[in-house]
């Protein structure tokens, strides 16, 4: 796994706006996403990744956790693009039962994923699902996004192709 540490812990304005959105789970037919209004602390993130992998030597410095699903799976910015801003880092989902996947190649694309009606878990695990566009999230994306609007399926496919070994790399960290 490519490992770099980004020192930036400033919460992006786009994520602050996402944190104000109430996502409707709709008894399993909606979006299972609970955004945070700040990143988990470095200590919380390290504790979480150590428990997730079983490797109590790991440092969580490559992740900026900013939300979860109802079962405790986490969504994070994954700092693997050395020297790039947080907004340019890919977003990943790590589920409470070991599920995982790359959600988007950057924060801007993640906003379009949300606008298409997908939460991080749904995008990472089932991007072939039918989109459920959300007008309020589309407006939020239009305010913050720096990439053109594309479907969640296109965004997830592109991001997963860019980071094809993400899952295997995580497996190698697990004890």
C-alpha cells in the first residue's frame, strides 16, 4: 500500500456542508451515511485502523475519517497522493465486517457521487445500483465541485481502476 502522511487536518468546507445534510436511510432503500462535522482525531483514527486490521503497530496517519454507516463502517480521505491537498485525495470506505472499496478519486467527485444518490458504502460495494438523484446534494456539489458532473458509476469505476490494489493492500495489513 502506498503510504504517505498528510499533515493537513483542516476540515474542508465541502465536507462541513455535507455534514449538515440528513441522509435518509429509508429502511435500507436509502443512503446509509452519517457524516461528521470534523475529522476523527489522529488518535481515534489510529485506534480504529489498528482494530480494523488487527495490526497494533499501524499508524492511522494516511486516513482522515469523516463519517460512518449505521453499522460502524468508516469513510475517509486516503492520503496517498504525496504533496497534494486533502481535496485531491481519494475517498475510501472500510466496513465494520471487512468490506472495503475506493469510492471516488477526490472530494469533488465524491460530491457528485452523493448527488447521484449514493452514500460511501453503496458506491464502494454496489455502484451498479440505480441512481436516486438528490437535488439538494446536486446543488451542494455545484457549489463546491471542481470536476464535471458524472454518474456515480463512472466515478467509482474510474477511482477503482486508479487504485486496483487497495483491497489487496489492506489484506496484507491484516493480522
